[in-house]
């Protein structure tokens, strides 16, 4: 995979507060990267520096083959538009300012608006738009010139579940031909479309890697066995040589180095005179990993 | 000047759709017609209002057409400029504060193009406004008092326009440099306090942009010392260009002030 963007030692300091503290990462072409972290971790500041709006205190952002500003599309968390323009006029202007020839700009704008689902509202004034429509327009102005790198700050956080689903599907449709870097604190979204995870905490990059890698590092897998009654659960734990934690009707058995195996567990269970409702192997959700990373010292 | 045409179109659309091309010229037209009308009908107004003591007689000064134009320009200088400056002083700073600038600043635009597109639209609104103001003033003066000599009238108009360009360049520069509140204060202080200083101790010098509106009238009276006039005009134009230059630089430097 070819590298599109290389960030080295990126630091931003406001007065005496270091908001982003020397982070390094690279983005490969046509991959999606999620920038995750609690509020105030420095996600927006990082994105702002990548757009060029904010000058880094130190460190560098290198785009291979080309100038940064003409190759990016940016969607801020709360995009603000000139209310007296129509959606089509705004998108067309965005295209032209990014160097799309005037003749093609209008067509490109129309197509993009249809793609984001604003085809019927293209000629309405932005002043009349709802929050969801503005978010779609925000995406359309960010992608109309087909940028190589798409930077999205909390693209779906402000949307209702339906809108979120639709916007996520839109972004998935772009994944094939665009490098996407987006910040979010909604982890289900990150789980859904991510090749790489970047965990920010207090301005530092504390974890990074593919979803699989991060999961392996933080996963504490275990089995859950659900019994019919609490007594049975307690009884089973006391009698069996497997180490288990009882929580109500559930028994949690930790898996260490793939021991015990599912077969061993089932073997233990099959001889026991209990009614068993469910046996399951659990892996940590991204949310649990997030909590661990956020608290890690 | 990348993106100049596109940005110019955007600025014109804004000015047009927010009715700036209508209501600001209307204000100037009203200001322009007020002096010829009130002066001409002063005696009638006083009589109609009543309460004049018995045997009261007032000697109305014999007014020349140029006196009425001077009075109208005096109106433009206070209320007119106040309206224009208040309308435009937030044009850059408010765009930054609201975050509307963000979606433009991330694109490969040139800041001089963006600054100039705003300046051109402001100047056009200003031009149309003083055109309406002069036209209204001249129309009623010609109907009620007498005619002007067309050549010096045009010269006077463009002299005033040069001054207006200077005022607008100062306003826009302040908007690029500061937040709206500070920009408003600084622009108003520079223009209006400048006028007051010019009125109080202005006799000690003869060359300054603040003198230009009066010089335009003196051109019509034929009492103008031409070297003073030309020097003031040159200084005004240079100051305008300097303001545009500084404004472009500060606009670029303050790009990170935009709300993200």
C-alpha cells in the first residue's frame, strides 16, 4: 500500500497547554482511519492542523505527491454555510474553488448532491435546511472535487440513528477511492468502517493499529455460561476445577492462552446435571477497549 | 488571485440577496434630498408649526446650489458613513466567528482574491449609494435652486468616491485584523475622530484624506488650491492601497481564528 500522508511529531501548544503532543502516524492510500478519544483529547485540533487551518507548534505533515490544500476535503463538526446560497450554488462554488473547471463544476455539484441525497433540495436556500440536510451538504462540499484525503470531524455524532446509518453508508461508498480520516467517539461507527485506529488521550497517541491488532492487545476473552438458577451456577463453580466467577445465573471463565478450550468446557458441562441456557465465548467490544485505553496510565 | 471570479460572484449574491443594493442607496437618497427640501421650505415649515412671535422676521440666507450639495455631503459624512461602515465592518470577522469562513479557508484560495472580492462588492454598493445620494440632492437642488456646472460636479462626485474607497478599505482592513467589536471601534475612531480632529485643528495642514470631501466641494466653488487637492488625492489612494495590503496579510494571518 502506498503512503498518502505522513505525520511526524505533530505538536500544538496553546499558551501553556499542550493540546496535541508529538503524534506520529501514516495514512495509506484508500484506507479508513478512525481517530478515537474522549472529549478534549485533541482530535479536532489534530484535524485542524492537517487541513492547514492551524499551524503546528512543531512537527510536520507531509503529503506524498502534491500540495495538501488542493487534495483534501474537510467536514467540520458543525459546518456553517452561507445561508443565502442554495445547496447547488454552494457545492458548485466549492468545486470551482478547488479547481474544477467552471463548465464541469455545476454537473459535478448536481451529481454529488444526488449522491448525498439532496437531489430534490439542490435549489433550496441553505437557510431552510435541517441539521441532517446540512450534514449531507457538508459531505457534498467535502467530496465534490474528488479529494484524495477526506477529513471528517465527528461526521455522524449529531445525527439521529436513521441519518447516521445513511451517512455511514455514504462514506462506505467512498472508501474504495478515497483515504478517509475521521474522528468519532461513537465506537460502533468506528468498528464498522475502519482499517486503522488511532487512540488519542490528552493529546498523546496512546494506541494505534488495525482493529484486530488493538483487539488482540486488549482483549480479555472469556466464556459465559448461563445456568437456570443461581444455585446451580454456584454449585457448578464449587465442584468444577475450572476457575469461574459467579454473577447471578452467569459464570464467567477466563481464557488464558486459549485454555481452557471450548471442548474442555463442554466436556465439563456435559456430565453435569444442570439445565444450561447458553454457552458463549465473549470478546471485548471496542467500547470496553476504549474504556481500558482511556484509563490506561 | 485564484478564485477571484467565484468569490466575487458569491459576494455579489450575498449583497444582492440581503437587499444591500437597495436599502443603503435608499438611505443615501433620503439623506441627499433632505437638505435642499428642508432649506427651501424652512419658512413654510416654521409658519405651519406656528408659535412664532408676532412680527417675527427671519432673514434666510441666500443659498447657492453648491451650498446645498455641501450640506448633503455633510449628511453622507456622518449618517451615511455610519450605515456603510456598520454594514460592512463584520464582513470578514463575523465570517470567522461563525465558522462560515472555515469551509472556504481550507480550499486553495488566495487571500488577496478573497479580500479584493469583498472590497469590490463594498465599493460597488458604496458607488451606487453615493450615486443615489448625489442624484437625489442634485435633483431637488436643480428644481428648487438652480443648476450646476456638470464638469466640476462629476469631479466632485469622484473626489468623494475616492474618499469613500479609503473609508471602506479602512473598514475592511479592521475587519480582517480584529474581532468585530474591536474592528468596529477602531474603524469608527479612525474615520469619525479623524473628522473631528480635522474640523478642530485641520487648519494647520492642507493635505490629508479627511480633507478630500470638502475639497470636492471647493472644486465646484473654484476656490481650490490645486496642488493641495492633488496631493490629498494621491495620499488617499496610497492609503487605500496600503490598507488593502495590510488587510490581505492580516486576513491570511488570522485564518486560524475561524471557528472549526
